[in-house]
């Protein structure tokens, strides 16, 4: 292939989901449905929170950020996946680096946002009398801004290092999207610094933030168990159960994918995991928060009569 400033590869081949032509139509319909549902669900969450002053609280402020991240995540991956299901699965070098940039940014931001949301629930349950003081608007804005900024810095570093790597010969990506670990497997030049930065990012965004989230929930569960009444325990748990479900779904798939990126035998499992955190999770998040949250149901009822009882 013709050489460019950065690489001898001008496009990559995306392996896709299946080699069976009969399944292409099924996959196309399925992922189109997931994409539209994710867009509609997260957009409704944003609209309901914006139009209802009663939801202008730290919990729903962070939920707004999560909905934005989910919309960007699905819009980064699914349109290209739908295109590749109908035509040859190729992606240009620049488009691949662009997708890598946004995926790294969004996934990092979500991994940072989840412990922030867990901390919010910890303060609400364990320090209820000081909640409005500890979770003031300036602090919430600072936490949200830090989530986007820290992930953005990591993204610039990771993507910048990717553009300095040489690609030649093999250009087939063994999945349906461009991400740092999978694309880096195709590099034929030195990539020690890339591997070091990936390991560092995995340790911070994955392990460290996961431990912070679990620590918050350890305090939350301990505090709930101290509540004497069964009704009090139920109410306390209901305020964090939705977030706990999202945490379990997200971390279990994302950490698996990013900590086992080089195993050829796990490539098919990695595809399934990638589908979950790029398509299924953004689709389920609005449903999880809606079905388990009366306040959101009421707010959505003002937007769509379907949600009214």
C-alpha cells in the first residue's frame, strides 16, 4: 500500500461479527434497534432531567453526564458497524484513529464517572445530614469536569502514541471497532512505550477506580445493614441499586476486554464483551434507571404520557 506520513497502511479491515451472510440482515436489524433505543432512551433521560427542576440534584447531574457518554459511545461505534454489515468491512487509517480517540475518551470518562456516582450515593446514605454541603454544585461541577479532563488527557497521550507507531503488512483488526489494544496488535515497530501507557491507564482507570467504587459500596452496605426497619433498608438500597447494576455490567465486560487484549483464543469473547459495553449497556442504562426510579418515572410521565400510571 502507498506510504503515508505515519504508516504504510492506509486502511484497516474490520473482521466484523460473523462470516455467515444470512446473519448479516439479522445483525443489521438488531444493532439498528439497539442504536435507536439507546439514542431515544438516553435522550429522554436528558430531556426529563432538564425539564424537571426536582431532578436538578447531584445524582441526576451525574446521570446526565452518563447519558451523554452513552450517546457518544453508541454514535462512535454503531453507525460504522451498521455500514460494515452491509458493505465490505474497511475503515480508513484516519477514521480508525478518530474512533480510537473517542472510544478511549468515552470509556475512560465512564470508568471515572462510576466511582464519582458511587461516592454521591455514599454521601447520600452514610452522611445524609451533610449531603447538600458535601455535594455542593461547585464540587459536582469540579468532579464532572475532572472526569472529562482526566480522561481527555489520557486519550491525547494514548492516541498520540498510536499515531507514532508503524503499521505494515497485516491490517486486519480481529473485531468490529478500533481500540488501542486491538489496533496496537498490528503494529510492526517498537511499541514498548505504548504498552507501558496502556498498563498504567488500565491500572488507574480500571483497577484503582473499581476499588474506589467497591469501597464506597462497602460503606454503603454496612450503613444499610445498621438500619433497623426493613422499610428503611429497602428505601436506602433502592437509591443505589440502579447504579450498582450498571457498575457490575460495565466493569465486568470492560476490564475483561482491556486486560486480556492479546489472547487470540479470547477474540470472540472480546467481541461479545465489546458489544455489551458499546451497544447493550448504553441501551439498558436508561431502562435500569427508569424502571427502578420513581422520580424519573414521574419526570418522564410529563414528557411522554406512556410513563404515567
